[in-house]
């Protein structure tokens, strides 16, 4: 699934809804839940997911699930949604049905996932408190039905889905997110220096291959590519907001060889540095 082109349709949004236990159910659209309070387990596709405050759980359409808890009724926020707008005429909440009555043919979005697509499987995040405010905004927009509320709900949910995918991918790849963020911050603070892979690796006392692989998994770019991209980004800022010459901008981003700087700039940005000079 290309996350750049998803355009979620929020069919229903709930906030701080008490969940009543029921048997195994399945839904024709996708579900994403955030737990505010209470604790228990959600059994989904034969796997148990413990939940408490701050837990986020995503279920693809058609996933069999049921709640398991004893006394305190959990409180959830969440959305029933599609990844695209193809079925937005079905604008009323579609309740789940008992597992025994469900047919795969009823799923609204069929064959939108590749086998290894991250959204083809359940996702589970603990201590995901950063999402609480987003779910509150989605629910408020949905309930109030102000002008363009549907677009706003879609935009907010897309942000939630992208961040959920990012965090899940980090967990699956065993990424040390704190270390990766420290490395990126170091690059952002020292882009005016040459910044070789070895220099960065030595600063953090890691092998340069480990550092490059970590950044590749975290950003999709190798360490060298990330450094160059950030330097070129800063070069664009200088070219458009100052009167510095191209040579001076090259110096500013730690690439005093103007010929090499211009070649890298053209390759990454798609235009020569002089084309970004404000006349």
C-alpha cells in the first residue's frame, strides 16, 4: 500500500466509549482503537493483545476479534474506516457481525493489501499516549459535523495511520529510535561540516555500517544519502532567503568544492543552484 495516496474515509468515530464484551465478531471495514482506561485483552486472529491505558490496536477488515476482561469496563476511542473513499456513500456505522455469520465477500475494500503490507496485519502499540489527542480531535469533528469535517477527519486519521505504521516498522526492525533520533539531530546540528560516515560513527562509538543500516531502516535513506539530502535542503533555504553566492552557500553546508556541490544539488533537487537564486 502506498501511504502517499491513501485517503481515509472515517465512517464512524467514538470517544471514551465503554466497551461491552461480546462473542467473536468481524467487521467489513477497518477498526483502530485507543484505550483510555481499564484493562483486559483483545483476542484478534487467534492472538491475545493485552490492553490498558495508552494501548493502540489496529484491526484490518475481516479480522475475527473479541474482548476479554472481568470487572472494570474499558473505555476506548477509535474509528471505523476505509483507506480510500470508494465506499463513502455507505456513511452510516456498519456494526460487526458474529463470526459465524461473516463472509469475506462482505469486506468493503478487497485486495488492497500486498502480502507483506504492514496494514495487512493487526498492529499493537503500548504506551501510545501521543495518539490520545488525535482521536479526541477526530471524534469532535465527526460529532460536530462542521463544514469540511469529513476532510478534517480523513487528514487526522491519515496522520495516525502513518505514525502507527512508522512506530510498528521500528519495532519490527528492532530499531533503536532514540539512538536514530540522536544521530539525525547530530547531522542537523553539524551539516556545515564535512560529516563523513566514519566521523559520525566515531562520534557515537559505533561501526559505520551499523549506523548506516540503522538510518536506512529509520528513514529509508543510507547515512550518506541522508547527510547529502539534509545539506541540499539547507542549501535551498540559504539560496532562497539570503544573498549569499553559490560558493558561499556551498561553504555554509560543508561542501567547499563548488563543482561537487553543484553536481550533488542538481542530482538531488533536480535544478542547478543558480535556478534557486531569488532575482
